[in-house]
């Protein structure tokens, strides 16, 4: 099992930008649930820092040192140019072998400023100080026990108007990619109220949990059968993904 103590001893975790002040730390052993919906199971170490230098200086520091120890810079996401929102790095090595299908180890460098209109929940400290800039590092090593699961996504229309997408993934169903909140709620109510036929769970995929099968197959039936019966048009797509 990969533990939080193993992560803390890694060279990546010991990188520290001079003058940055540690504000918050979150860390998980492999198998601990984390993330917004508590379904992630990878070992993770996340640290948040306050700093008073430029974003560019922090980016140069981490990029230079991560590349030096074998990481690859894979891209960034920006918000109106500045500040940089996310820089992403990847490392292909054990415990998962390099593969186009298996997610490598990940290192994320995230920036936000105090002027951001809608920072994430609990982003700023509660000690009475709000530095102008924070950066956050998230170091993730994939679980040794991750398995393949089918991931279902569905495009949904009504009266020829595209509403957005729904998804089922390891027993979590959502319609967050439907922009209209009223439509989101309506679709979820339809799903909860639909009388789904009995689902055969004998054909488990890689020994997955029976509840996962029931959730997935209910979503499949809901998209392919129930929604068309009440006036929606739908298309369903299925891919295999590694579990989180």
C-alpha cells in the first residue's frame, strides 16, 4: 500500500519555493476516500501556500526542478491570461507501467488570487489573513489496486434542442454537464422515480461490486429506453476507464 508517509519522503513533495508560507495540508493513504464525491482512492499529498513573489517565478521554480527529476510538463490552463490557473506534470513509472490507457503519477500546480470572484470552498485561511496570491501543489500516485470500469456518458436533446450530457461512473450518476439547473433537477427526478426492470448482476466486469453494476445498467436503461419514452432524444457512449 502507498502511504502518505511514502509520499512525504519523495523528492517531489520536498520541493519548497523560498519564502512561501504553508497554509494548509491534506494527505491520504492509498484507499482513503477523497475528492468532492469521496470516490478517489489514490495516494495524495496536497499543500497550499501563500506567497508574495510573481506567478512566473513560482512556475519556473517547479518546472525546472520537476523536469530535472524526470517529470514531463504536459500543459497549462489559463484564465484570461493571468494568473495561471493550473500547470500539469506527469511521471510514467511504477506502480503503474507506462501506458496510453493508465494514468501516470500526477503533479498539479494551481494558482488563485484574492481577487478571484468565486474561489473554491475553503480556499482562503480563517486566520484573518488573505494574502494576494496562493499556490497549491497536488501530488498523486495512482493506486496499485485500481481496476477497469465501464464509464457511460450520454448526450440528451429535447424537441431538437441540445440540453447537455449525463454520466454514470462507478455508481455515481450526474447531469452536471447540463447547464440549465432546472433541467438537471428534472432529469435526476426522472431517474429517481423511474421503475427500472430487475437488473441481472451475474455478469460482473473484472469482479466489480454488484451495486456498481446496478447503477450503471439502470443509467443505461434510463438513457436508452425511459427518456425516449417521455419525449427526449439520447445517444449513449461507453468506454473503459481505470477506477480512481
